């Protein structure tokens, strides 16, 4: 039998999450039933969406109850199996929870086998070579319909998704402008090859700065933050522009007081398509997306950007840093 470690929700966060919102506990090691398998977590994914699961409000995932483990994506190795397709030693990615061991069934949400290449660090399969890359690809191409020669603007451009979107947009022949929250992040995206980097905290007028960098207007706005930034950029969209709404992290820490976007009329003026998406709603394109991501990484056109901590117990700390806006690239914890 033995014990496992879990990180549970001790109380609902108010604003930016705090260490006391989480609790590290020991539980009995679960036993897989027929058709199930036990997975040892190897890489925990730290995602902004988790902030939404911690509030007691309806979302696309039920809220985490007080005392329950935090829900999230993770990559692990099968260590005990009663499922023929998932023998011991298989690496799998799935929506699970913050437990160093967890039981999955064959129909678990987001369940995929992972085939790590020798020489590629495992954590990248939870980043640019995994859900992050797929989100970037789906948002940019399936939703944003980006084409070579078009102008793409990305918010949270040095973050996990943003840094991937920018690089694959450049690799596809787009002009790319990134919005970031610090001079350090601006340098990071310049080094990744973005055509322009704008530190939105250092300018009183985001729209004026973006208009200077993109006098031709915006074809695709890849929105990670929502709020004031979305409001400022809608009037800069070109005729038939597309807004791929990936997320609205700017609103997550204070979801009771969302910013009212006052420029929505621009959707009509410029016949803009604005669409929210969840990556795994696009199963038909995921294989193509994965192949292209693999190729871009092999060719050096996509450099996976990640900040990685060691140790299961570091999950809350990594999440707090993510939700404080201080991280660069994909936030991960290796176990
Ligand atoms: N639709 C999907 O399937 C899907 C999948 C994955 C992620 N997402 C969404 O994509 C967005 C980016 O997620 P990610 O995983 O790539 O994370 P990330 O970009 O690494 O997230 C952190 C960054 O968000 C920016 N940010 C802006 N306002 C913030 C605020 N009020 N508090 C904290 N950070 C803020 C910060 O960058 P700056 O300092 O540069 O602003 C921060 O470094 C999120 O909205 C997320 O929910 C959606």
C-alpha cells in the first residue's frame, strides 16, 4: 500500500493566491480497478486556468471543493496497470490533480500517450511540445486563421502560450508584435525574434504604441489577457480581422469585477471575428499541429521557453508566482 502526497485547497483564494490557500497532505495510495492504471506524476503543469477552478463559480470544469486536491494537467509514468493499452512504463499526459500518484481510466479527459525522444527533456512535453504548443497552434491557425504576411499581436507574449505563438507565427511568415509587462520580458521576446516588443506597463497608451509598430493594423490578435488590453486593441483591427480568445488572465484574480470592454462596436465596423476556444475542442487538427511543432523545434525555429522547479511540494509556490505575473515561459514542476 503506502502513502501518496497531495496538495489540496485549504481555503478559496482572494486575489492573488497565498501559500495558506493550499495544504500538503498524505493519503492512502489508491489502487487501480479493472480498466484503470496508477500514474506517478513526473511533470506537473502550472496553469492560469487553475485559478478559475479555485473560485466557487461555474466554469468548464467544476470548482475544486475545499479539502480536495487541486485539479490540473500533468505528465506521468504508469507504475501499476490493469489496462492493456497503458502498460507499466507508458508516459501519459492527462487532466488529473495535484497528487504525486493518481489513478486514471482509459477515457480520462485529455489523456494522450507521450513518446519522449531521447535527448529532449521530458518537461517540454508538458510545454511547447505538449498542451502549450497545441494551444498556440489551435489559437493561431484554427481560430485566428493567420496567414503569411499578416500582422499578429499577442498579449502575455513572454508567457507559456504567448512565447510559443510568437515563434510559430514568425516561422509561418507573419509580422509579430508582443505585449509584455516588464523590460526583461521585452528583451526575452526580442531575442526570440519578435518584430516589436511593447512593455504595456511603461506606456500610458497601449493603442498608440501598437499603432506605431503596426500602422497597417492587426490581422490577428491572440488574446491571453482580456480587459483593458482587448479594449485598446479592438479599434486597431483590420477589416475581417480575427481575435482568438485564448484566455483572460488579467481578470482571473478578481473575477467578481471584470473590466467592461467598451469598444465591442468595432466587431461590426470591421467585421471582426472574435472567438473563444479550448484546445481539445479541435481533435482533428492536433496530429498536424504536433507534427509541425516537432519540426519547428527540430529546426530550431521554436525554442521551448520554461521555468522549472524541482519537487512536488513546489506546485503552490510556482502557481503563486505564475498568478503574480513574474514568470517567463511555461511554469512547470518536475517530480
Ligand atoms: N483556451 C485554452 O485552451 C487555453 C489553454 C492554455 C492557456 N490558456 C490561457 O492562455 C493565457 C496564458 O496562459 P499561459 O499558461 O500561457 O500562462 P502565461 O502567459 O505564462 O501566464 C502568465 C503571464 O500572464 C500575464 N498577465 C497579465 N495579466 C496578469 C494578471 N492580472 N495576473 C497575472 N498574470 C498576468 C503576465 O505576463 P505580462 O507581465 O507580460 O502581462 C504573466 O507573466 C491564460 O489566459 C490562460 O487561461 C487557454
